[in-house]
C-alpha cells in the first residue's frame, strides 16, 4: 500500500520586542531605545510518503521531501541616537530523506537510509537616519554575499532482542558537509573574502539494555558524534555585552565521545527508581576566544565600541551529568513522578567553564485521574548558577544576573480538568502560583 500526506504551514507574527535588551544600561543610561524582531515569517511544504510492501530488502519505506522559507529581521536604535539599524535574514531550506525498515522473521530490525539538506542563507543590512531619512550601508549579521550549506548522510541501524533479557542496538552513519560563504563588505576589513569548509566523518553507536530480572534494568550506551561548524559559528557578526563576535576562517569540526550508564529497579510492583550518568568528551570543541582582525582587537559596531571575539577550536572539553528519577503509581488514580538533574562542563584546555551549562534543575509532580476528573500539581526548581560557573566570554548573560549569579528558584503550578461529556471538557490551569521571581537559565 502507499500512503501520502502533504503538510502546508504558514506563520507570521507581530514585532517581537527584546525586553532583556531594552533594560540594558551603559554609563548609567539606557543602551537602547528600540530593539525588536520584525515579523517572523515562515512557510513550509512537506510531502511524506509511506510504502508498505514486504520484500527481501525492506518492510516499509518512508520518504520526506520538504521546503522551508524563514525570514527574520532585527531592528535596533541606541538610546538618544538618530540612527536606526536593520539586519534582515532569509533562509531557504531544502530537505530529502529516505528511510528503509526491514523486520526479519526472528524479530530483528534493520533500518537504513539517506538524508540530504541544502540551505541558502541571505543577509542584508542598512542604517537609516530617522530625522533625515538618509540611508547608510551597515555590516550584515551573516556573510553579505550569501552562504550555502550542504549535508549528505547515509546510515544503518540494527536492533536485536536476545532471549527477552538483552536488547542490542547498533548504528553507523557517515556525514559529509560542505559550506561556502562570501564576504564583500569592507567595513570590517577581513583578511579574506570567502570561507569554504568541507568535512566528513564516520560515527557510530552501540547500546545494551539488560533485564536480569523483572524488577531490574541496566543500560549501557557508547557513541561518537561529529558536528561541522555552521554559518552561525564561523560567519556571524553579533554584539552582546562588551563583546562582538566576528567571522573566523579557522573554525573546524568538533568531535564527541559519549558514554552513558543507567540502572533502575521496581519495588513492590509500583515504585520505579532509576539513575543515569553520562560523560561526553569533546575534542576540537568550538568555543569563543578573544580575537584580532588585521592587528585590531576592538570594533565599532552600530555606534558602540566592542572587544572582538571569534569561535575557535580548543583541544579538549568535558561535560558530565547525573540524573535521578522516581515514578510511583500509588493507585489506579494517583501517580507521583520526580526527576533531578546535575550537569557540569569544562573547557579543559583553558581551565574555564563551558557556556550554556544549566545548574541543578528538576521537577516533582503528582497527578490524580478518574473517569471524569483530572488534577495535577507540580513544582519546578532550579539551583544557583554562580558567576564562577559561567563562561568568561559573555555567553551566559552575566549582565542579567546578580553580583553572585542567578539565584535558585522554584515555581508551583496546578492544572485541573472535568469531562462534561464524551465530546466536551473544561480545563483550568494556574502557573507560578506564588508569583515567585525566576529566570530559567
């Protein structure tokens, strides 16, 4: 049999103001009078087909052909300034995937396929005097002569169940990436007018899930990963805090080596407790560092002076984490669930914290369900993000934090619903019940 589904989507928005920018200060004065995104327009068309026909090579085939067009503009004006800045981005995304699944007579599952992705990134910018209407050239956010990124991948996976106690999953994937960007704007005076990057890598994974008894479960996963730099990594010009990120032609791919171990046990038939630990070792990790262009370490951008930074590769980085969870079906109507996570990351080469590493966080929830009613109460919580745990290059929004970092917080939420009939129900939800200040990191 053959199934086909066409998915068409279009969305737009009003202007979206950036509160976290509008409350920035510089020398005791507001930094911006205006900082907002223009209407965010997105169109997508995707055709998905599923072909069911058991043969020697496959049981079914799934394919997706899709196109997306995304537009996003950034508009800013400094407090008291007559010059207003526009940065306009447009991205066209073409995607093709074909996935084959073969289920063998003994239950083994083999899936394999190919993927390709082609992106066109266009970027434009100008400045305008709001009093005279005069237009002036300005630096674009991304390469002004445009960028093209291409990704081609082929993969295969295998799953085998051994005597209902051991499940083995394995996979292998080859990815090839090609990126090209052109630069013609001389305002930055780059020592190059194009960046071209081509890289490929073979990655794989192997996992074991072992059930020695009905109440115990162990899992072990090992995998490798590869990420080629994208246009955002090597070609972006973006001001943040005291720094401006500038293009760099020296960024290469980063590689990850992952190991994860987990265990869980069921008590009394209704309480399940588990823990998972993971370690990710990165080589050639992409991080931001101080940078110079033609001997200069600072840049005037949109009327302000910034110190330059750029993405580069460092030899080694490490991310570790632990997660604990409990799930209890106290009765047919009552369920209790709680999870707690700890993560840390370090740039081992420079002995400084990695960016974007969240502090301790978790959630605890109790839910009551009957045939007609539903009630849920949960608490979300977050630990301190100390300043000493933040990246030294402005990626963790220190300007939004207190002198000691981001305080810990918790919020309380409640939700209830009642089925009036088989076709109608009413629902009420109240979030952040105590109106407690919080900032998710």
